[in-house]
C-alpha cells in the first residue's frame, strides 16, 4: 500500500467498465492521477469522456453494473478494495462530494440543520445539541446569514446559491482530505457561480482540503484550478498546471477544446441599413403573467413592461439569468404563453388575446429551436419524419415520403448526411440532433426564428460548430432571429443587438459594443464582471475587479 | 439480418433476448405456461377426447362421478361430463373472454384517457370522477351487476362470453384510463409536443401522431396482468352461477361450483383439475406481466456482468460521439 504517500488521492491504472444493454462500455481506460493536499485538480472533458466516472470511483459511488480495476488510494486507503462498511467510513471522513444540482442533493422534507447533523451523527457519537451547534457553525462558515435562525429552515426556503453553500457545508462537515465537486456551478447563474467559486477557493486556502473539480466550463477552470487533467474517451490526454494548459496546450484535443470556447469580444458589427422595412416583432410595454393557483391574487408577473422590436434579418440576443423572463418572451412570441398586457405584434398579428385559430396560419413564418434537442423530437418518428412534420402540417406534402426530397435538402443545409433521415432521434448525438432541430425550424423558410438556449445542452466544441452553422444559415437565408441565452459570450458571437433582462425588466439594450463593451446598467456590469474568462491570468485580474464591485 | 432485427423489436421477443438470470427464468416459465394454455385453447377440438357437452359415446352413457379410468383419465363430473375434456375446452372459453375483454377495455380506455389527459378541463374532471366512482365498487359486484344487466345471468357461448367480457371491461376501463391519462399528462409537457404546437399542427394531429404512441409504453404490462384478472373474474362469475350453460361451452368456474358437494364425498377429481387449470393460466400470464414490468425499468433490469475489459466495447457503443469529435484520438 502507498500508505506513506503524501498525496490526498492517487489513482493508478484505473479501468472502469459498465455492463449495459448494448454490451460492455469501457468508460475509463488506464487513468493515473494524483491530487496533492490543498490543491485543486480540474478534470475537463466533454460529456461521455469519463471525468465523472473517474471522480466517483474516489468515493466508490459507482453502481452495481460497474467493474473497476486498478488502484484508487485516498489518504492511505485503497477504495477499490473496500467493502460496504469500509466505504461508509471513507465517505464523509476522508472524501466527500458536492453535486451539480443542489436542490436534488438536499432532502426536501428535513430541515437543513437536521441534514447537517445527520452526517455528523453517522460518523461518531455526538449529542443532538452538539450536532446542532456544529451545524450552525458550519452554516456560518459557508456564509449563510443568520445561521442560528436559518438552521431550522427547509431547503426550499433557500436560494439556489445558498443551497449549494449548504451542500458544501455538508461536504466539509468531517473535514475530509478531498472533496469531489461534480459541476458544482453548472446549475447556477453566473453571478452566483462567482460567489460559489470564491467560497471554494477560500475553503481550500483555509482548510487545506484538496478539491477535484469536474467541469466543462473553461472559465471555471481558469478561475479555480491549480492543475488540469484533460480527458478524452476515458483516457487522460494531458495533465499540466493551469497556466501551461491555457498558454501552451500540448495535445491536439486540448487545443481544439480551448479554441471552441466562446470568448467575449464585444466586437462591433456593421449596423443594419437605416431604412429597414417594418419590424417583424414589436413589443410595447409587454406584460406576461403566470396565473397563481388561487385566483388573481398570487399571479406571478414574469415580464414587466418590456419594449423592443426585431427588424427583418436582424439578430436580437436576449440575455439574463434564470427567472429573468427571457424564455417567457420567446414563448409569447411563438404563441405558447398568453400575453397579459401591453402590446406584442408578431408578423402583424396582435398577440394580446389572440385566438390560436387566427395565429395558426402565421406559424409557417416562425421557426422555433428548443433548448434540449433530446426531448424536442418525437422519439418514435425518424428524423426525416420529424423534419417533414411542418411541411405536412402546412399542406406542402401529403405524406412524409413526398417531403423526402425537401428534407434531404434541409439536412444537407445543416450539414447532416441525408442518410441520417432514416435514423431515430436517440441514435444521433446532441449536436447532430440540434442541427436536425435547426433543419426542422427552417423547413418552411421562416421570416423569424426563435432560438431558446439552443446550445446550452451541448458540449463546448459541439456548441462552437452549431453556432458557426447558425451564423452561416442566417447569412444565407436572412431570417430574423430572437436568440435567447444565459451565455454572454455566445450572444456576443451572433447578435446585432443585445437586450439584458433582469427580473422581468429590460435593463439595457443596444449593440454588442455598447452593452458588452461599455455597460451602463449596474446589473450588466456585475453580470460581465462575474463571467469567468478562459485565461487564468486575465481571470485573476477580473476576480479582483469583481470583489471590488460586489464588496 | 433485417428479419431478425424486426423480430427483435417485437414486444416479448425483444424482452426475452434482453433478460438474464432469474428474470429470464420467470419470463420463460410464464411464456411456457401461457403457450400450453394457448395450444389447449386453439386445439381443443383435436386434443379433447370428448366434446364439452358430451354425455355418452358408442358404449353408452359416461355415468356420473366416475373415478379416473382408461376411458376418462380424470373421471366424470356429477353431471356426467368428462372432466379432462371440460378442462381443455374451458381454456378456449377463457381465451375468448380474455381477448374480447382486453380489446374492448384497451380501446375505450385509451381513447378516454387520451382525450381526458390532453384536453383537460371539465371533460377531464368528469371522467376522473366517474373512474374513481367505479373504483369504489368491489369489482366482482360490478361484474355481477353487469352480467345480470346484459344477459339475465344465463346464456349461450357467445352471449355468455360477451356478457362476461363486458362485465370485466367495465372494471378494467378505469385502469387503462388512469394509466394512459397519467402518461398523456406527462408527455403533453414534453418539448416535442410544444414543437408540434409551434409548427401549427392541429389538436387531433398532435393527439394521435405525437401523444398517443408515446403514452402506451406501460400498456403491455397492464394488458397481461389484466388478462390474468379476467380469467379470475370469469371463474368467479361462473362459480356464482352467472356464467355459461354447460351445454353452450365449458367453463372452469361453473365446474368448480358443481363440484362443491363432491369434495365432501371424497371425490377429488371433479374439483382439482379445473382449479389447477385456473391457477396455472393465471400464474403463466402474471409471470409474463411481472417480468415485462421488471425488464421495462432499467433500474430493475438485471444485466450480464462485464467480463474483463474488451477494448472494442467503446468503439462499438459510442460511434456517434467519435464522429462528432473528428479524427483526434
């Protein structure tokens, strides 16, 4: 045994195989990694690269279908050899985990104090009062205000960022040698992400806990990591200190991964000609409400008096955090959500109180690309049938077979081989599906395309290709676009004009250079400052700026 | 190759290939029992030594309550029928009732569930209340009421089969309705339904092309479990004297009823064979249903353990991701 080793975690020749319906899947192949005490090791890679599986073996958290061999030594103990009770002792005391979705990692029917105490009581005799006192101390440690009062609150009474802080407190409870953080900020808004990253950095500095950070966000890596391991198809292709990875990536794949990361440039685009024809969409003091459960009293107002317009051929980017109302606006334009007040003109139709029957004819001029390509196709129809659906509905073809010529053309336009038309949606990768989704949205040659977070479910290199394709198609077909995204860098790549939404209000609107280059609204400034950039040196400088802005 | 792929997509065949271990054993046992049941039902005229209502042959009357012998392997009943023949012919009656009952309840239940779940509103509320009200009745009571209302309690083969099937249907429709409605409500919220709406598809088109087929995944399991329950309900109706006349068709429940007095007299052969027939038929169908249920759920499904670490497993299982990433390895 490597008992005398000084590393917090040592992984040697790790192989993990999963038994699945389609035969064995070799998810991790011969991986060797070290994590030193007080070090943040970031494991980056795309979905399916084995980064989560590798990290989960440190806690022995793989399911019964996994076969593991090799050695995973956590402060002197080989995890692979451990039985169930040994693993239970290891978890919490030597290694702990922070999950991606904090609202799912907490049990909704117990108070957070009880859940924190649960972990303490599982590892040794400790009285109820002591456990509670310790829970309060832990909550204070991770920056929850008024911990004495809030320790008895239930998870739903905390915000997403606070929940993640509580999950971190739980992980820290037994002062483990290493914490596995599996995409700890992916489910959080960018301003909250910056706070959580600051907390993790502070804890690492003060407690000396090693952190294994799993992420696909290169900005987060640049912000927090000391060393980076790049994984591809279950193998580690490159391991290097964070500065070297960004400055001089050795492996071809690392280079491609970094190139694919969208960067904020705030570039100015040539303005559209002044004498543009009548805009396609005009919103004036638009109000959208979600009715509450009990009558009008609890009505939730998602969009407050927002005004904007989209000219033909123009790309309007809408950015904002979750709950800012950006998707709601997109859905209202597509007629999926009713308008409560103000005015919204879409292709000449007033959407306030519109009847579905009147609007149905206009739908041929509107394409919609959904966020999750995995669920936006009918899983029982082939891709060709799915793409042909708008053509059939609007009477341009009688049966899917008749539309096949046009479908093949569309698939070619989005750079998918025509043969993919015969496949079912689940047989395509995420990026391919999203391209097919674009093909469907463009089937009727629409004047307006609404893209609701079209790339946020995709890996970064796939995202880059989909965005490139999008730009090319937009130039070729000249449709106007409402592009909704939480990612400023993505919107910056595409949009002629950018609107920033905050809590249902449009706080700033203008060209990319105006909004991103010289933001006037304090919220936009904060949003920009909390965005981690994929460059460790630059990010360190921005971190200070952010601290000044928020402190 | 294409033929075997098509075969592999059929329900049951697909699951049989997928199953391993105990789950496979359950499924195979269920399929074997059900297979025997189906063979008996379809080939009853060939397999049964006598007709179901035959009381005599060339050598005269069979006689009542005769012990098993070379002529009558399982003896004769109090009414003078051959027990073995009645058991075999009984399978045919049971199968007819299952088919009619399941077909009726599946069609009505799915249609109501689809309309109720997709349209919602007051239609939905009324249908759910009616379904709940039907649930409140003991199923057998409901079946008895239906049987009396339909046929006055006694009848011939087809009217008897339909009376039994419809009484069972009344009990089953709420089950299909509930399951399909729940699935429809779930599927209705999926993005591909929204994308169909955005395209401008009409409501019937969305319901039948996009929602319907995505909402029927769990039906094979319920169909098999209900088929087993149909056999039991039919036998119970027959046992209570609401079944089919012995001259119209053989029916296990009716035979059990007539053998009650025999049991006290030490005559076992009139009661045991129809009883075993009911048990095995129900067991066979239930085993299929339960193992389909387990196999449908990836968390319950057992898999073959991986042996060693074949390097090409990755290449086989993730071709799409590779394509996406290009040539870099």
